[in-house]
């Protein structure tokens, strides 16, 4: 299946880096959809760093996503490809004597996720930063390119986030990927408001100078209601 000619309703959740809170944001969005009477269809196509328990690979992110979506689908459906090493997916695959190809391994997962969407919304979470390798022949941003879904860009709300976030927004625009929102995630280890810069204000000032269609910038502190504007834009 080639990239869809229409936009099924949903999002691809990307990030400026690894460990910035994609899963926390994706889970909050899934719970918000359920609160509004919508059925979330969640996917983490590839997860690395899985723990081995009773000979089963346990994907922590996939498990959290499945729970947030109300256990509607099997864990195998939510997170079908799992590796043990906590490194980028193609390297994790090579360490296990495997290869990971986008068209062969990942495109069928995305095709099934997008099939027969009616009242559902699909949330597809990447594995690592948007320009980190997802497969031997694709970066994480390919998830949005292939599906035609708008991206949600998650960035940490801390000092130093502006450069990577603005660069990511420019990169998405060059690829023709619509950006639904930038989510500034306030993690527990990040400084308090009194000690942190006003990243939201700075991004609101600079994005119009760099991209033709600047997205909203939302601050997120583990409250799913912070993501409500995404539903207002879901048309």
C-alpha cells in the first residue's frame, strides 16, 4: 500500500530526542480521546530496551499505551516488533542477527493501523527522535510521511530545547508534514517555573519567522486536559 491520499484522523507522535516524554503524552492523549467518547487505536510499531520476563519481551511503552487506550487491542497488535538492546531499532535488530526494513516490516503495521477507521483516532508513537534511525532504510519521521498523518512534536520544557525544537519544526515543514502541535513536556527532573526559561513564549515568537504555518505550542505537566486543543483541531 502506498501512502494514503487522504488524512485518516489521528497523529504520529515524534520527539526532538529520546526520553523526552512521547509515551507520557501519547497515553494522556489516548485517555483524553476516551473521555470524549472517541476510541483510540494506539501503536508503537517498534520498541527497544524490552525486558525479558518468562521468555516474553515486555515493551514498557507498548504496555502503557495499551492500558491508556482501554486494553481494546492485544499487546501484539499495539507493539509488534520488540528488541532487547536499548539502542536505535536497526542496531538492536542487527545485534539479534536481523534486519529491519520499512516497506517489508513496518509499512504493513501502519496499513493495518489505518484500515477501516470510523469513529476511531489512531496514535502512532515513534521510537526515538524524529531524525533517528527507525529501520535500516528509514528515519522515524518516515512514519508521518508514509501515513499522511499530522505530527505531534514532543520536546522537553527545559533550558536548551529551543534549537532542537525549531530545527525539528523546519525539518517537518521541508518534508511537507503538517505539525498539529508542539508539546513542551515538563518532566519531574526539569527545573520549576521559577528556574526555567519561557520556552513557550520564545517558540511562539520564533516559529512564525521560520515556518509558514506555525503550530500551537502547548505546555504539558501530566494533565491530559492540556492536550484538549488537539481535539479542537481534529477536523
